[in-house]
């Protein structure tokens, strides 16, 4: 298959690919997405095939308007006021909301669940694409389990010759996936920390809790499977174990292992470049990445979530 590289002024052509049941990678403010027509189950299946994604890992549906929200989600009367407040405050933006789905949403999108994860991205190209094509189901544009693609070059590496088109754009602003909250449970739950600050959401949903239990069924991406991992093995050192880094480093060097020391920073710049660091390590044939922890406040919460999901070992 020939993969067409599309400029930002060729969004209409990308939308035509989506309408025909093909796959297109497109930028958002968080990471690049690998998109298909959200209401076409055969198109959605291609996402799982190309990524090597487990079928029990649901997708996020990207929309461009409230009208599209009502087309795919059921809005319970007792939740209407809360949902409206959240949407008004955080959309468009890096916040995904889990709601009850309508029957027109294929089970391939939702992993067979009766819920669907939805967001409006804060990116002009993404919004134009969705407006022209209709709702798009899109996980991050990367091979399943590997670091998410945060720039055009990453996506081209993973999907050249495998999908119909890639929209070329600047690197994504945030670099980590969206925050996901569940508004179908008895109490609102944070399922995945991400680009929208947990504490900011708490100002709107004061009873929002962080979900810490293991689920048989995952309502959100990033809840069941190992994610975001480079080929190098990541060893994460918790705050009280950072003094052990030097002994690990010395031991690996004695054995001739190629290592990289990554000191975490609770900054937007560190978050934006985290997956790039992982991908660069693979290009450099790094065998072990030794990485430090940060406090789990603000952007530190999603950073630590991604590091723990990627780690082969956590030193405490």
C-alpha cells in the first residue's frame, strides 16, 4: 500500500479516505491519532490489525461538536447538568469522557462494552478532519505497546506502507494522551491521567476519585495492557530509592550494557518529550533506561502513570 503524505491544506482528501473506510493518521494536541470512521466496524477492525492492538482495548471516538456527541452517546437526564458543565469547561481539549453508547456505535470501538469514550480535540487540523468526515475512532498512532507517536516522523516510521494517509504537521503540543474520566459509574472516576489536570477537573467534579482497582473490563485505553514501552527495558526508581541508581548504573556498565539515565522533571517540556526520549533510545540501541520519579501532582500524575506502565522493573 502506498501511504500518501498530506499537507494541512489537504484535509478534505484525508476525510475522503476516512469516508471510504481507510485509515489516516492525524495530529491532535496530545499525540497523533490513527483514525477510522467510528461508525464503520470494518474500518475500525483495520486499526486493530495495523497496530497489533488487543481487541479488548477500547478506542476513543473523536468528535467536533455537541451535535455529534448526541449522535453516539446516551445522555442520562440525571447526568445532563454535570456533563454540560464538564464539556463547557474542558472541551475542546485533552479530556475524554466515558458515557453510555448508542446502538450505532460498533462493538469493535467499545470492546463489546455498553460505554463509549469520547472527546473533542483542541487541534484545528483534527477538528476540520472530523467535521468533514464525521466521528473518528482513533487510538494513538503507534504499534501497540510502543511509545505513542507525537510527531509526523514517528508515525511515518511505524505506518509507512500500512495506511492510506498521514497528515504532516508540527509536533503535538502536550505529548501525552488525554485524561479519561468515567461519568457512568456511581461516583465519577478518573480512569487515566493525562493532558487535563486532575485537580482542575476536581474543581468542577468535586467527588471525582482516582480509579485504583483492576478491572476485568477496561472502559478506557491504558488500563489493562503494558503500554508506552521502548525496546529498552525501563527501570523506574521511586523517590525513596533514587540512591540505588548509581549501583545499578555501575553494575550494567561493568557488564558492557548500553544504558541511558533519564531524570524525570515535573514540567510540560519533559512530558512533551517523554515518548521521543523512548524512541530515541531505541535508535541508539539503548538496552536499559534508568529513570527517576516525580511527585504525582499536576503533570506529574500522568508522567508517573506512563512510566509505571512502561517499566519492566520498579525499584522501591
